[in-house]
């Protein structure tokens, strides 16, 4: 029984080290040995070159147009009070004045003509028969049935 207990750890050590091609597991690598494979990182032979650093104001003029466009973009919003005197367009989540026909909308007040087709989510005039709708007032006939103007 004692022989089995002594040989099991020795066999385990041999199996674990069976793939090693040298004795460096026991003695460590020699100082002059090259890396084991070319995919391993090596120390550079010289320090890296200094990064290309631009003067502090180098990008000021190049980004001026982008900055102006960002400043001109409508602010994000979720309620009208964030946009006074304009209103919050719930379709675009941006502050805007009421839009012309064809503009994105979710509410009538977001349209200059005062009618937003809730199904199409665009500013519209009362639509002809066959147009998608959710409310009677979105249809020229005054009747929206089964999500279509009659």
C-alpha cells in the first residue's frame, strides 16, 4: 500500500511535465535563451518613439465647423417645458417648432396645420380612403375604420 502512495505522486509529476522539452521547469530558463516562440512578446531593442504631439490649439480651427453644428442641433427633450418657447417633438425627442406637412410627429401640436397622423407619425392633411389611420379626424371622410380611412 505504501508503494502505491509514493508512486502516484511521482506518476502525476511525470504526466504533468511530459510535454516539457527541457529541464527549465526545474532550473528556470537560461539568460541567453531566445523566446520559446515568435508569438511571445519580447522587449524592444530601443525605446518607443515619442508620440506625435500637436500643439494645444492645433485642432481648434479644424473642429470649429463640427462644434458649430453641435451647438446648432436642437436639444434633446422629453417634455415641452424643456423647450420653451418651442415644444418637444416626441417623435424626434428634440426641441422644435411645429413642422410642415410630412414632418415627424406624435401629437397634433407638433404640426403647423394641427394634424398628426398617429399611425404614420407624420404631419398630414385629412387623408383619402385607404390611408393608414388611428383617429377619424385623420381621414377626409371623417371615418377611420380598422386602421384605414374609409
